[in-house]
C-alpha cells in the first residue's frame, strides 16, 4: 500500500510541476506585441522598480501637440541590475528615448528594448535579458 501511495504522490507532483511550467511560459509570451521596433521619445512621469517587471511611464507628444502616456515594461529587477540599471536610473522629468515593440492592440504599452536618458544610451536591447 505504501508503494501505491508513493506513486500517486509522485504522479501528482509531476502533474502540478508540468502545469506550473506552462503558466510561467505563458506569462513571458510576446505574442501581444509587434515584431517591429519603433522609436518613441518623451518625458518620464513614473518609474516602478519592482518585480515581476520594471516599468517606465513616459509622456509622448505627437506632431499635433497631443500628449499620450505610454507604459513600457522591462525585465525583472535582478536582470536590470545585471544590465547596469538601478532604482535611480530614471526619475520624473528625465528625457527618454526607447526602441520598443508596441502592443498590437493599439494601447500605449510596449516592451522596451534599447533605452536612452538625456541622449545617453542606458541599455542596449532589453529583449535579450529575458533569457536570464
């Protein structure tokens, strides 16, 4: 009877582990974003240095003078530290330029790639950081 109980427990552990792996992969899917990079320029209005992803909010003004707030997502805090960023890298009022992959829904949301602050390159190709 103990062998049967052990096999049942092992089967449940394998099943649960398999399901959790697919949830983690779905969380990191990039199918909601375009495959083309676009460049956006604006002014930082918010910088969230927390897991699961660092986020930057920035106002972009179009050629007609209309301002729209964009939110951009980066990797986890530990990945951003490894890339040389920290909680003080950006602050409200900083000029920002990003290469990003925008949401295919048309919402002002993007996965951020290369970042500049006040004309200086801060990060080169954050998309690759997802492998850390």
